[in-house]
């Protein structure tokens, strides 16, 4: 998601914009002051008045900005920003940039109008021409932030890149590294520039070091840390080279420190957990993330923000990636109590399908090939919780896939296996198979769960027969008889079961079906 500028606002002093009281201004008055600026592009007071009117319009959700746009404010601002006065006098430049920022903020149509009139390169040029001026840097960077909010428009993003916006933002970060307000604005601009845009991410690779440096210098400033973690999270997404660069720049310990130092700030915690999740998306970086206290810090914020769905979803995602295919991190998650907390997350937010899916994914990765964690999940009441969410979200393929994955993993434990039938797990997994028979990933995990639940357990085998399990298994196999993985899973289920099941298989044409499946694969 792109970020909206939530930094401390530097507002104009009272009386800075004569002839327009923004608290009571009518549309007609605002339009009149645009006419003043059109007549005299150097009327800074008029520009400031328009900026205040735009700010209030944004805050209050009124259509004043649309009226200002219709009156020609974009062209008037282009004239001001391109004037010699703006290029030589920082206060003129700052007034124009501030008005641009408030005019375009959060409005796709206004952004496109301003970009179409050539505002973006003028913003970048003024940032370059006034590198030492705090106001120009703040308003210029937040203007870029507001324009780059339109993340899905390739033309806008390509324009910012080609016009030098990344270099201008990096210069602001480096030149004003001690100024939290400038740094926050610059990081916000950078965050939006690199959101879902691989070309912009590559262009911004040189910004990683100053981003990490900003975290070192402003580690207790929530706005800076939130945006810096957002930049790291975006840069690390689907890019192994940039993930490695984040680690080498020293980002991981600073993100973990943010989780500890700003644990009461949900927006920071969300951003930090997302950064850790994306950085820990491959084996090499996962090792480093797990070695410096990330698991413990995430566990702490999970418990602290248990009722906050957005925090728990991000934190669960981070734990899932950290534990993925890493036995050491898996063990650590179990040792510090993550399993019980994740079960509580699912129990607390059972109606939130996206969150349940994410938390169950974490449980899959933490419990896989870990007998100790199998037992911990069972002891925490995980089986009853998993069956309950399967019932509640049986139509949601993602929840079914992940919940069946956890059941597959933890039913390798004999004590858990004994509980499965009584808890209704066999019945719900069969229901899931029938409903999602054409979704291979959900089917694979459901078959895995059935195979483990019925292994060396005659009661569960009998239950599977009595619930019509043989017919369900064969029906699903017919849909996937050319898939070697799923055929193997079916064979595991059939191998575990009793003579009654074998007879039912033969009578239902299962033998012929298995032979045909083996021939095809």
C-alpha cells in the first residue's frame, strides 16, 4: 500500500494568506484567489492561501480542491514553480511546493492533471536548486510522496524515475540526515516510489544505506521508523539481491530494535513486521533474521497487540517466513512460546479469514518436522481451534489449505492423532476435499492430513470409512489422476487403512483407477 503523509504538519502562521479565511471560505472566494495567482504568478500570499484551502479541503473531505482545479490552479502553480523567483528564492519555491502537495494528495484525478501539466520535473528541479533549505526539502519531498501515491500508473512512476526524483530524494536524505522532518518526508516519497515497481526499486538501490542511517539517527521517531521499515519491506519484496543488500547495510538489527523501542506504536510494528517478513524470504537472510532476536521481538508485539488484527496478521506473516525450512528458527519459535500465541491469534480472530490463513501458515512452518512443536500445538488446544476455523471458513481455499497443512503436520504426533477423530478433524477434512477438489494445493494438504490422522489409528480409519471417505478420496483422485504428487498422497491414505476400506476401494473401482493413474504418471 502507498503511504499517505502523516508527518507533523508545518502550517503557515496566522495571517499569511490575506483575503482567504480557510475556515469560512466559499468556493467562490477560493476561485477568486486562483484568479489572483493566474494574473500574478509571483503572488506568494495567494499561493499560500490556495495551499491552506487545499489542506482544509483534504482534511474535511470537501470538494474545494476540485473547484480550485477547475479554476486553473495547476497552470498557475506551474507558472510559479517555473519562475526565476522560485528558482532563486527558497520561500517562493516552498510556498508553491506546499500547495502542490496539498492539492494532489490522495486524488488520482488531480495527480494526473498536475502531472500532465508538467509539475513533477519542476518539483525535482526545485529540490536540486535549494538543497540546503529545510522547507523546500520537506514540501518538495512530500509533493513527490503525494504524486507517487498513484503507484499503479506506469507513466507517472516512469516519469518520476526519468526526471530524477529518486536522486533528489536520496540527496535530501543524505544532506539533511540529522533533520527528522526532512528525513520523514524523503522516506515517505521513497516508499511510494518503490511500491510495486521493480524498475524504481533498482533505481533506488543506492538509497538503502541512507535509509538505514536514518534509522540509526532517528530510532525513536515513529514517523521515520515506520517509513524506513516500509522502504525496506518494499525493496526486499521478490528481490533476493536487494534483500541481501538490506542485510549488508545493517537493517535487520535496527528493525528488531524498532519492534522493542516502539512496541506501543501499531503503525510502526506493522511496518517493521512486514520488513522482517520480506527480508526473511530466502534461506541466507532467514538465518540472519532469526539469529538476532527477531522471533522474541515479534512474539512480544503479538501478545501486546493481540486484539489488533492488522498487527497480528503482519506479525504472523513474519514468523511464518522466519521459520520456513529453517529448523533452528522453528525450534526457537517453539521454545519462546510462539505456538500458543498463534493458536490464541486464530482463536481470537477466528472470523477474519485472511488473518486465520496467515496465522495457520505460520503454524505450518513452525511445526513441520518438529515433534516438540507438534506436541506444543496439541497442548495449546490447536486441534479444536483448527477444526473450528475449517468449519467456519470451509469455502475459503486459503484457510482450508493452511489449516489442513497444520493438521497434516501435527497429526504425526500420536496423542494429537487420537484427538483428531473426536474433535471432528476427519469429517471437516473430507468436507474440504469435496468442496475444493479442483484446487491441487488444498487437496494435497487435505490428503496429507488424512494420511497422518489415520496412520496406525483404527478408530480414525473406521471413522473415515463410515463418513464415506473412500468415495470422496476416489472422486478427488479422478480429478487429479495425472498429478504424481497427489496420486502419491492418495496411496498413503489407502495404505494406512483397514480391510474394510480396501474392500470399499476395490468395489468402487479404486484399483483400476490407481493402475490408470500410475500408468499416466
